[in-house]
């Protein structure tokens, strides 16, 4: 992901996007605090990420990947939860989702795009799907790792688009 973000940065001559490093790893105590606060276990792949990086601001364009700070309650989480609450019942039905079981894990700072994981209180932490929502389902990923791989690809696509735009304008 760092390499993909660096490629975007190299071609972002108009400075469209912010570029930040992932946060330092979350500690096991902090993760227990999140689990206690949420009332359910976290997805095992998501936990593995948080143990490497406790969130990543602007990890894809203007989308922040939440860390424990957000999961414990923050304005970003509140905004994402309001987007969950605003989803039309028909959109939830089409996607086969239960509003009350959606945990936001990432969100745009400027659009209605956000990412959720369905959670099942009382279930063991297993690899859960990640679902991209923007008024309805945009895309679904089989796991956190699959989601992360796709976001790397999205960054690489963005870098290529910026490179082509730069070449066309002669910049």
C-alpha cells in the first residue's frame, strides 16, 4: 500500500490528495478496550491490521481507514454511523444487510462513501466481508485482506490515471 500511495503522490501534481503514513500499531490492551466498548469481537484480519497500524488516514484518496481511536467513538465514526442510519431499507434488503449489525471501518471525509463489516455479537472472530456503501452497495469484498488488496489496486489505478492526465496536458 505504501508503494501504491507513493505512486499516487508522484503523479498528484495538483495536490488533490492528502498523503499520510499509517499510525503506529495498536496494543493488545487497546484492542481489548475496543472489543469491550463495541460488545463483540473484531474480525481476525482487521485485528491483524490494527496490530500493524492503528488506522491509516487518507489511505485511499480521502478515505480514512479507522483505527481504535475511531472505533472507540469519534466524529468520523459518528458520521459513518449516521450514513448507516440513512440507508434506505430497500438498499439494505437488496444487499442482504441488517443495519444494526454493521460496523463502519473506513469512510470518506468528503463524500457518502464508507465501508462496513457485518458483525455478529457472540460469534468467534473470523474473516468477515467488507462492503463499500454509498447510498447503496457499491462493491463487496470477501474479507478484510481482499478489501485491502482492492484498495491497493484502486490506488495504483489512481496513479495511472494521474500519470496519463499529466502526460496529456504536457505537465
